[in-house]
C-alpha cells in the first residue's frame, strides 16, 4: 500500500501509464471535475452587475459615454480614455444592447482561452494530464480568478501575449519555414498592444528574441533583422489606430504616459516628477532597500487584494516554489530559457516604469504555470530514478505540496464567492439596486442623482476615484480624484467673487463628494483658518441635497439671482 501511494504522482501523470493506469484515469477525471467546478463558480460570479473599480472608471464608463454621444467622444478630463481600447470595443456592443454583465463573460473567456493555450502546449510536450494541471494552476490563480469576474482587459492582454509567444515558438520549432506563424505572432502582439500599453514591454522582448534566435539558429544576421522588422510592422499596423488617435489629439501616441517627453512645454515650470519607487515605499511602508528589490518575489507570497502595500492582488507561491525544478525537465528544454527570460523581463520592467502591482505582471503567469508544471514533472522524474526511502518521501512530498498549494487557490475562490454572494441576485431574491448598494458605498447617492436631478445636470466627482459608470447624468473628473479642484477652491476662498469664479470653472451644477476623504484631505493639507474660511463659503454656495454617512450631493448656487439673494442675506 505504501509503495503504491509513493508512486501515485508518476502513475497519475506519466505518459507510460496513459491508458492502462486507473490512477491516471482518476486524475484525468478529477482534474476535469475541478476545472469544471471552478468554471461554473466563476460563471456564477460573472452573472452579477459590474462592481470592479476600473470597469466603473474606464472599461465600461467610457464606452457608455461614446454610446450616449452617438460615437467617439473625447473626454480630456479622463486620462484613462486615451488608453488603447480594443477589448473595450467588445464591451461597447454589449452596452448598446443594455447588457453590462456580458462584458464580464467576455473577459472570462479570454482567461479560459489562455488556459487552453497552456493545456495544448503542455499536452504536446508532456501528456494531457500535465496540460490539465497547467490549465488549472493558471485559471485558479487568485488574481486570474478575480479578474475573470470583471470587465477589465488584463486577461485579453495575457491571452494575446501568450498566443504571440507560443506562435513564435511554433515558427522556430518548424525551422523558420512557415512565415504564417510569424505573422500570427505579430498580429497577436498587435492586438495585445491595442488592448493595453503594458503589451509594449512584451513586444520589445519578443522582437529582440525573434532577431536573436533566428540569427543564432541559422547564422544569418540580415534575414534575422528582416524578420524582426516584419514582426514589428505587423504589430504596429494592428495596434496603430489607437496610437495615431492619441497623437492627433494630444501629440503623444502614448498619452498620458511619458507626456513630459512628448509635450515638455505642457509641463514647463511645473514640479519635477513625483517621488520614485524606492522613496515612496520607504516613506509609506518603511521598507528597506532589499525588501523593495525583492518585490517581484514578494508578490507571490504577500500579494493581497485591494492593498497598495501588498500589490493589489494575490498570487500563489507554487509559481515560484516549483520554478527552479523546471530545469530538471528535458521535454521543454528549448523553451524554458525563453519563458524564464520573458518572465524575468516582464517582472522587473513594470516595477520601475509603472508600479508594483500584480495585475501589471499578469502576462508572465501563463509561462510560470508552464514552468511550474515542468518543475513538478522534473521533480517526479528525479525521484522516480531514485530508490528506497528517498524515492518514497520525495514523491509523496511533491504530491502533497502540489495539492496543498492548489488547495489555497480553491480556498481563495470560496472566500471570494462568500464576499460577492451572487446567488441572491441570480435567483431574484435581491434586486440590482440592493446588490449594488451592498457592494458600492456610493451607489445610494448615485441613485439619488439619477432619480432626482435635472436631465441637464453636470456632476463633479470629488474623491470617488472616477467611478462614474452608474451615473445617468453628465459628469466630469478632476486631477487627483478631485484633490486639485478642492485645493483650487480653498485657495480661492479669500473672497466670495474668487470662490464663485472657481465654482464656475468646474463646469458643473452639482458635486458628488465622498465625505471621509474630503474631510481628511482638508485636515491634512490646510490650516484651521483656511478650512474655516472655506467651509463658511461652502455653507453659502453648496446647497446640500443628499447626505448619508459616506457620501453627499450638493447643488452649486451659480445663478445670478441666487447669488444676489445670498449677498443680501449676508449684508
């Protein structure tokens, strides 16, 4: 019995036992069952109204504005509206039919698509059980699970970058004979770059790899440069519409990124760039130099949802723990350096160019999943070649570590399901308004705006982080989530005339304010006298219409008659 259990990992997954082994068939159906269960549960989570932050700020909000205005509509007050929007165009079609749940399923399908790319790659290199294991490791990774239930673009970016890299591998493995795969690789990278700026990091890497590998394998340097150029041109043609649009509107194809480079005159006389990564992490979280340098590793162990300190997302240590053992595996020996190099490149570059966020490194997860499976198989093969107690302990330990770490992903899904609690909404035991009020603190105030304010009202969002999707009235954002507008108003509160002029510059009739952040911003940035003077004017020119514990709606008194009456009452 002990001998049989110790051989379980190899019986389950090795090719020699493909059909004869009952353990292999059991593992096949067990993996299918777990995958199916995961897909069903995530599908239930998708069947609810969108509540994720960036969907409400950008991915659904901007397409909704386009539909409202009958076509493309520039929103210079929303910098996120200049991001590439390939995937958002898919969401536009759903919103046209008043369906904002379908975009979540569209995003989920991209996640499943990446899972199948992993499956087919590993099935071809190893066996189908190893392929299913790789797919499970990827789609059940906490950040992938969470993003699968959102109308974001990250899973689409990951799908296209994974497809691009695997298409290149196919072209290389066929001896660089069928240029079709190079064109497919470039087209997929173009679709990725037309979905999110992060893809440009992958584009630079793969362009270099195409040139390097072709030159090394064929000893032909000029054709290597030619094929690298072909890849670049195909990518550019597919992605270019969004970058051309940005250049025409802002003179910066990557707007709002690197705007000081493309438009230095717009920033002349302004403050120099904000504090760097090292200073920020040390100042805010007391981290040492080594802790900051180890962020790419810490993400896999310390990642936590909704925490800036812990990288806004959770991963799983299995993606790192098993990684070194991939070099024991011979079946993917030609690819492991490429996949490892890509992962290392993409882990480090966003850390310094953007911010340390798990979501920004998502394109490495499929390749880490492949390397993780290769590592598990490498360990199993190594212990299979051993004898006695070492072999038994090694195989049992590998099996248990794998099960426990994947089990952590399952526990994450359970906890996330309990937070969202979608069943009540799906069974019509909870209305849409009740569901949204339970998850979005601002929704009751937004509902008040939609039901009570005039159709031509204009709302300035103050400290709502730009979440304007559910507003059915015109709205606008201000720099720093409204901090810039509040600062201007405080500085203009010396006189009533200056304050009124500042209110008019908001180009709004109403304010929607998050109370706690508004009050904290005042306390942290202004003197008691400045706050007193400012609040005395808000009491005159901000008419409260709605207030709960967290949010308030004010009408700005900007009409001439109202201002005259106010002035008489204070004479």
